[in-house]
């Protein structure tokens, strides 16, 4: 996975007199929008806590002893998980490709010269979408 870095901006070259426009936005709660399959969730457990410490009195309709140790499991991609960045990045790139006009050919990534098709390029880094466009004056 070649995420776009600040160093990649040095590869941007435009003709004199060209106006460059740049806009960016964050994807709110980027990691927490992606639900993990149940089999992965079992590997994303938090430290055990006693039921009374987190206010759990019932589970699945049954009373829970206050001293029962519970192991909360994440249902979403945890930030900091070694595979989290790759999963979220690929999911968002897939969505952008489906939108049309922001497919791989228009995507700026590290270690590859920018591909300028028409007048727009897309930069996506995990939770930040950026668009770069220009007007040839």
C-alpha cells in the first residue's frame, strides 16, 4: 500500500500560469464505520473487567453475577491495529472507484509520478480525502 506523503508534492509540476486548487476533508470516525466480522472480533478483546464495573446486570436476558469477568470485544476496526490502516484504506478506495471519475488512474500515490488526466487528481490517505485540480488559465 503506497499512501500519498508530503514528499510526493514535490513531484507535482504544472505549467506557468496554471492555478492549482486543493481541498481536503476528514472522514468522520473513519475506523469506526467499518464493522469487523465476528471471527476477527474475538481477537480484538479488551482487558477483562468485572460486570459491576461497567454496569452490566443482565446479558442475553440472564442475570449476571457482579463479579463475573467480562471481556469486551470490538465490533469495529480498532485504530492502532496493524491491519486497520490497510482495511480502511482499501474499503474507502473501493468506494471512490465506484463513484466514477476518482478511480486508480486519477489517484496520486507515493513512488509513482502523478497521473494528470483532465484536470483533477485524487489523494486518499485512510481518513482524509483530498482533491487537487487546476485551471490552465
